[in-house]
C-alpha cells in the first residue's frame, strides 16, 4: 500500500474497534491487522499510551489457566473516538475532492 497509517489514524482505528465493545489484546490486534499490515509490537504501545491518556482502561479475565487482558473505552475514550470519527469524515471529504478532480480530468 502506498499510504502509511499514522499514529492518529491508528489511534482512531483502535478506538473504533473498542467502541463496539470490550476486547482482549490479541483479538484487537487481529482485527486491526485484518485491514492494515502492522505488527503486534506496534499496537501494544498504542494501547499503553491510550490507557495512560485516560481513553482506555483494562481488566483481566481468567481463560484456560491464564489471564486475558481486556481493554475498554472510558467516557473520555468514547468522546475521543467520536472526535476522530468527525475529523476523519471532514478529512476524507477533502481528499475525495482532490482525487475526484483527477477522475474528472481522466474522463475528458
């Protein structure tokens, strides 16, 4: 892919997945990796930073003799997710405007 996913967009994607409900770390990374070629080692620092910033909280649940760490949005995280969604829609419209000009030119 010619475009790189930046930290702000990655934050928005993580928050968007978590807006659907609590999820454990591996499952979250698999959902993100289904759409973007990024490593787990890229995502865990994002999760720690979002937690430190108050957007996420964690809890552990036992599973087959081990604990799974689950992540959930805080109220602040939900608000941030909505802010990212709004900003993305505005940004996407601007980019679509540029790319659509190229399509119109190609059709002439």
